[in-house]
């Protein structure tokens, strides 16, 4: 059984998830922790529950989903893993923060450990995530889907009754539409855990999300 803890982080209210099972191995998804108290909350949760982090993974390369990677790297020696198509984004987090929010970020960014390509999975404990490539928000946007538990971490591809923006550099509404077609094929019972905002379900989105109703 999967256990999922959500942490809402940084000035953009990004969702970071710590996911683990009975083995106590865990993955950290989209570590957008920016403020010290956010870093402390994630670290304290991992230590209090005696978890062993084995992967730090990102649904895409935007800075608000990766700004806390350096702290995870320093404490747990994990390097971020994401799709190869977002290499240019993950390598330029400071430029993103400057252009999007006018922020000057002076920090040392953690190295990338691995770039996913087609056909890969992320394994931890007794579970694994299928990596669904869902470009549109960014070229390398992806969804981490656990078929056994019917849970999908959708990053900024799919939100409750909405979708991610496609007007950022590298975004494409045409690609987003194709990605949404892929997500429509997930079972209706799938729980959708988004990169921002509350969780939802595929059944609810098929009924009420205007981007999925056609």
C-alpha cells in the first residue's frame, strides 16, 4: 500500500510529495521547498517515519518544482531525475526564476542524476511508477503513474478542472491536447495528485474538466 504525504511549498504553492510503502523506501516528487520551514518539514517527516529516500524525481523542469533539490541532495545524496527533454530547463533554474518572477536566486543547484527516456520506470520498495511522457506544459513534462494503486502524479499537466499553462517557452497546446488524450485512457478510479491545488480523480475530471470533455 502506498502512503502519500503532500507538502505545499514556495511562493507558487507547489505540491511536493513524499511517497512510501511498507518497506519504508520512499521517493520525493517535485521538491519545490524554498523556505527553511518547508525544508525542515520534509526532512522531519522522513526522519520521524524512518524512511529511506531512494529517488528524487521531477514531473518537469520548472524552477518551482525543483528549487529544493539542493537541500535533498545535501542531506540524502539524491540527484534529481527527470525527462531528457527538460534538460535545458533544469540547467537554468535561476534564469527561470528571474524571467518568471523577477527573483534573483543565489544558490548552488544540485546536479542531475539521470534523464529519463521512453520505456523507463521508477522503482522503490514493492512499487513502481510508469513514466508517461505528457508534453505540453514543457517538452519533458511527465506523469508518474502507479498502476497497482491507481494513483497518478500529474505535475502541471492536469489540475482539478484545469490544465497547465502552455504559453511558457517550450509549451505547446497541440502537444497538451495529445497528452490529455493519453491521460483520458487511465481508469476512472485513478486518483490525480496535481502539481498545484487539491487532488481529484479521473472520474471527476472526465465529468467536469472542460479540457477533457469532448
